[in-house]
C-alpha cells in the first residue's frame, strides 16, 4: 500500500490502512558556529521535532563519528574545513555504504567548480554560501518527501509480495493440472474404452483453468482499481480525471482499429497514468506539476510511475506507455525525445486525452470546443494530427445536434460546404484543415491534386 502523507488514511476492503512515518535525522557539519546556528534556526522554525531531529558537529572528524553513531537520514556539510573537508567526508560515507542523503555547501569560488566536485564525490545536492533559506528548505523538504515515499513503497511492496506469492501458488496448481492432463492422454492411448470418461475429466479441468484465469484477470483489474483509488485520494480536486481520460482513449483506440488486448492496455495506462504524482511536492507545486496545459517539462512523474510498475508481472507494457506520455510528435518532449511513430501509439493517445481533460478542468467543463481549441494549437507539435481529428469525432458525439456531420467523396463536394475534419492525401499531406469553407477555386485545386495524389477515406462536412 502506497502511504498517504503523515496523518492521512484511506479505506481498503473495509479496513483503515495507514503508514507511520518515522522522525528523520539531519547532521550539520561546519567549523563556523554562526552558520550552524542559522541552519538550526531555519530548520527548527520550519520542521517540528517529530518530523526532523537536528544534530551538529564542529569538524570533519567529529562528523564522521556522529554519522557512524546516529545513522542520519541527511548530512549537510561544508566543503572547506581544516583536517577533513566535506568532500572527504562524503567519499568515506559513500565507500562504507551508508544510506544518507548528502548535501555539500561552500562559498562561491571562480577558480574551482565546487558543484562538480561535490557531484563527483557522491553528493546528492550542492548549496552555495551564504545559505539561502529557500534553497535549504527545498533541498531538505525534497529529501524528506522521498524518504516518506520510500517507506510507503516498502509497505506496498510487502503487500504486493503477498499477492505474488498467491499468484505463484496458482501457477503451481496450473502446472499440476497440466501434468494430470498429460497422464490422461496416455491413458486414452492405452484404453479407448475410457475415452468418454477421460473427456469428462478434461472438461472439468479446463473449467478449473478458465476459472483460475478469470480469477487472475480479476485480481489484475482489482490492482488497477486500487492504484487508481490511491491516485484519486492524492488529488481529490481532479476526481474523475482518470475515468474520463480512459473513456476518450478507448474511443480513439477503437476508431484506429487496434486489437482488443492493445485497447485494454491503453485503458489500464489511462486509469493509472498519474501514479507518479504521489511523489511530487505538496501544495501549489503539485497543482502545477499535474497541469497538462502548462509546461510538461517541469515534472518527471511518468518516470516515477514506470519505476513503480515495471517490476510487477502484467504491468510491463503499461509502464512503457506511461514512460513516454510527455514525448512530443515533433521530438521536443521528454524523456527520450522520440518523435512521430517512434512514440508508442498508446502513449500518444493517453497524452492527448489527458491534456484535453486538464484543459476542460481548467475552464468550464461544458466548453468542449474551447478546450479542443487549445489541443489544436499543439497539433503537429505535441500531438498526432490524426489522433486530434479522432478526438474531434468524440467531441461531436457528445453533442450530436451541434456537431452533426455527413460523409461524402471528393466528387460530391460543393461550394459553401464546411469541412468537419481534415483532408489527407494518400502520401499523408494535409490538404485542407477542419472548418475550411469550400470555395470554387479551392474545389478546383483539390480535384487537380486528387488526380496526382488521391485523397484517403471519406470526407466529413458539417450538416446544414
């Protein structure tokens, strides 16, 4: 069970489940008592005692001893100290496998890049003196959030291990049943008189196998539902987002004629695509991070979700789709800068549906056309143009009277008609955009182009 933030709880199968978050320790090492005093004042003012326990050391040797004694969660150390500097402390701690977040700090030095030296020594972060309150709090708070998430993941992993153990037992039963089936077949060859009886036994065993497969499928769906509920609890202001994204994604995938199993995988990815959100900072930062209408490069939550999911059987394809949610068709996205068809079609579909629903939530949920206009601005940049056209069909079905369309071919087009979808040639060229009102000269040009590069599929125009 992935834990909520301290003090929160949620329901599962009628029981209240909660994860206890332990008090964290920070050790501050610096030969400047004034700086240690400032750091303590900042931390004590912003973190209660039951959240963060503060310790101090006035030099490197004492700091090493306290690290071995206290096993702190965070070490904040100055680089420039006599006898043993912060870089040496960090290297020794890393060599002995101590699991602590290490933050190094030093005054600005134009001749030496202390940030690079800190990274090479194994530090997790670097701060420039004089210490800025905001930078210190951000670094410490980020480490505390990661520690809380790791504790929650440990609890969840324990429960998932129990589920995996049960699945292994089912697989063992299936193996045993298969061995029995082999034995039955050998008996059939030895005595034809037992054919009828053995066939009945086979039917019974096949029923058991089907029942177990259905149970396995049910457990998978229950796991997806559980993860979806956890996500909902962490962002109640966006309740229903996952279900809406799933509905749009299924519509587009089915319109593309994708196989049923692939549609199911896309649906699952849509339902849990924001699993990584639970690792992001609280408050406004979370709101900005999940706002798909803002710069999508400010969050890496798809990579966190991929890390959580890919280790569990059955979620490999889903985790890969979620990894590439923030790729753009023009190659400007993250994390791998894929472009066009290099991006999995499921990732392109869920990304488009999520962006559209976030645009709806940001404004009036009934103003589908305004939200779609934001999507169209990113067509060919962030989103696949063909998928955007299919999204417009979904919008049309939500209000058929307003968006009623008829299909015709190139030779039945008439002057004054308004296109309800883009027109593409066989080679993939976008000849005319949706919303274009046909004029005589435009019709003549399209007919001439059709003779050289035929137009693909039916042409949709708005019903007058």
